């Protein structure tokens, strides 16, 4: 194995050997951090030219400040507390403990918390982490800038989609620095090409008074033009204007952005625009769920919310049925779904287990289920490790494939808690819990929700995935899911 002597890891070892028995000394700490941090920046290709470029990009400030502070004594001391609180073992310093070749495993056994070497190690871990985060964001920003340049060329050539994209990008400031003048320019270009999205963007500028003077009449005219030509967001907004103002407003004034105007309550017009918005969503379930949720929320917080509470609930339920997490939580906050629980989850499971043992003659299935119910499945798995449950697994598999959710749920428990000789198998547990959750009665979704929430399986939207599982479990009669959901309120 070739050793790279100028790598930050090797340089750290060289310093660690000198200070193994030394208590923390602030002066030495700063003197050693400066060259070590310089080495980490160099290793991550963060030279002075790159950092000067970074300073000119406000979007990178959050990521660049810790790295730039690591170049000065004052900055190092300012971030010392954060290094101590950071428990991650990142990047090049991952190998401190795991790589026996380095010899650091033996060294680390002798390093108590608070010593100089310990503090240097934590500082380097934290700084390397921040350098890598900055490098990742630099790559992302450069990619975005190239994409925006390409979109600007497309817009100049008459591509309406590119015009709207740029209008949104400069208005929201998520992909680039916010620039309302550029935003209005591209919206106007799109509107001149008869784009409903362009008219909507211009309307938003007039309602907020961005780049142009706020003007309620122009804003409404453009919103109506956008809605009449298929813009769903404009339809929803116009529908909400006929609800008669906000719940705390005693007048008939309606506010859109920074403008207001008088408009009387007219539910027929509310329904007209909301129905058009629903139709405009077509077969897009995600868009439809969001549409239902937006309608429910508008009604729920309107002046006439008491009169329309049943309608708000209806839309919330439609949104929740399509997987909208916001409506799931709103239903739980506003309406007592717990009252509709028809039976105790564990009692249902126990009745199923009794029938299964009688039908299959396999008593072990009943034992496994009983241990899950009493909560001892995880603690007693070691003493049950030699139990062979091949016959039980085969029987439960056949039942699970025949859409028996309790059978799939039981298989999931066996794999998740590691019962018997098969041991813990998280990926198989997920498959069985998913099968149980997708069955006729998704009361079993609670364990799948736990897997999402406890990061047992990779998931981009961990929180939302867990809430959906708990919600489906709750409305199908599992009262245990209510306790899980309370943490999200």
C-alpha cells in the first residue's frame, strides 16, 4: 500500500505522536490547526482562487463561512464548540479507527476526551466535513449556472417553457440569486407568447408590487386570464377570493400578496373555480392531492369556516386518501379520528393467531405472535436463536401471497426482530411489512412506518413516508398509531 505523506491523515498522525500525553493547550491547538486545515483544504482542492470565487456567490455563504473561518486563529476558536458537538466520522478521517494499517486504532485507545490530540481530531473531522459539503455545493452551483445559461439561450430562441422556468427561478431564488427584474422580464416574454403560466407570473408580480407598482385590478385581470387558459394555481387562487376574506377579518376585503379589494362571499363561484382546478389536474394523483389539500386549507381558514367545515373535511379526506401528509395531520388535529377505532389492534392479532394455530397445527406461529404482543420478541430472540421455523415460514408465505396481511405482518416481525435461526434480515422485513401494508386492511402499516422513521431503510422523504403509514394504520383501526402520530403535531 502506497503511503501519501502529504495527505491530511498522515500529517495528523505525525502531530498526534508528539502530543499523546499532553492536556489541551489553546495556543498549541491553534498553531497545529492552521497547517492541518490548510492541508485539508488542499486535499479537497479548495485553493485561494476557488475560495475567492466562492466569496462572490452569496448562495454559498452558509457553506463557505466555516471553511473560510478555518483560515484564521479567531475563526478556529469561534467554531471550537461545534467541533466538540459533532459526532460524525467523515471523509478522510473515517479511517482513524477502522484502518489498522494506520496504527491509529492503538493510538486512539489511549486518547481520553479533552486532551489536545482528541481536540485536534474532532477539529479535523469537523473541518473536513465542512470542506466536503462546500465542494459538493460548488459542483451543484456550477451545474446550475450552466443550466441557466442554456435556458437563457432557449428563451432567446422563443422557447416558452424556458421563459417560464427562468421567471420562476429568478422569482423564487432557489436555483440562483433572486432577481425580480429578470423574473418579470421572462414572465412578460412568456405572456406575450400567450402562456397561461406567463400571465400567472405577471399577476403575482402585480399583486406583490415586485418590479412593478402593486395593482389589484391588473393582478386580478391577469389571474383570470391565466385561469381561463388552464393555470391550476390561478383557478385555486380565484376560488379562494370568493370565500369572503380570512377568518380574523371582519370585512369583505380579500388580500392577495400586497393588494386588497372588496369581494362578497359567493360559494357558487368558489365551487366553479375549485372544480375547474380539480379537472385541470387530470390523472396526476400528486397534483390532485395537493389541489384537494389547498382547497380544504383555504376553506378551513376562511371567514365562513364553520358553515363549510363539512366541505373542508371532505376535501381533506380526499387529499389524505391520495397520500397528502398535510391533510392527514390536519384531519387528526381537527377531527377526532380516534373515536372511529373499532377494535383493539392486539386483540385482532390475537384472534388471528388463535385461528392460525388451530388451522395449521404450527404452535410456534402462536408463540411468535404472543411474544410480539407482550413486547418480548426482541429481548428473547437470543434464546430462540436455534429454533428452526422452516415449516412456519413456508405456511405463512403461502398465506401472505394469498393477501393475508396478518401473515405478512408476522413474517415481517420474524425477520425484523431476528427470531429463530434465520436471524435479523431488515431488507426482508421491509418486503413483508410492505406486503402487509398493501393488503386489504392496512392496519399493519405501523411497523413499516417505524422502519421509515428509524432510518432502517433508505428513504428520501422519511418523515412523510412514516406519517402516511401511521395514518393508514390509524384510520383502519390501529390505535397504537395515534401515539406515533402525536410526535408530529
